[in-house]
């Protein structure tokens, strides 16, 4: 996938997400500038239930299964996203996500995203509102530290 094509797809995906809907073109471009393209082989675990989160993934191509408690609860494909809580608050992952096909994702690291909140106040307000909507466990908060790299363990 060409870099320009990836950037264009990410802009379109971001604009369609409620969290980013209504941002102007410059603001969307700023958010898209934090997105890193990743190619992931089929059968790889990209998020592991119970681990600390640090990134949000947007599916550009391919498909992923969402596992919770040892069973598949959903499937996401192009335009879908997982791990948004990692951008919103320091919490443990509430599901495992495994690619079922070769997949291209856009990855937004929390450490790159958080500085945007100073420049895009409406985004900060939406995030505060979204965090309030989630029921977080009392032990779900932590100090930020790096998470382990991707692995290929099946759930």
C-alpha cells in the first residue's frame, strides 16, 4: 500500500469515527500524522486481554477477531477499530484481538496522541466524555509504562 493511499484511507476512517467527527481538515490531518502503518500477519495477537494498553488500532485492510473470556465476541474489518481506551485512559485491555487475515492497521500511540489534546480542545472534551461513559474497574488505572511487543499466541 502506497504511503499516500494509506494516509488518505486513515483520514477517511478518522472522519467517520464519532470521536473525530466534526474536526476540521487541519485537525484531522494532525491526528492522522500520529498514525503509524503496520502490516500484521494472519494469526497474530495484536492486543492481549489483561495487559496494559498503549495504542489504538484502526483496521485499513484485513480482519481481526475480538476474544473475551476465551471466546470470539466480535469481528472487525476495514473501518473498524479496537483499543480506543488506551488513548482515553490508562487501563488494562478488556479483550484479546487476533488477526484472521494479513492485516494493515493504523496504530496511534497514546504518547503521540495526548499532546494533540492541548491543540484540539474539542477532542479533549470528547475524550473526557467518553471516559466517563466507560465503567472502569477500580484497579484498572496505572502509571504509564511500555507494553510488550506483539506476539503470535492464540487466545
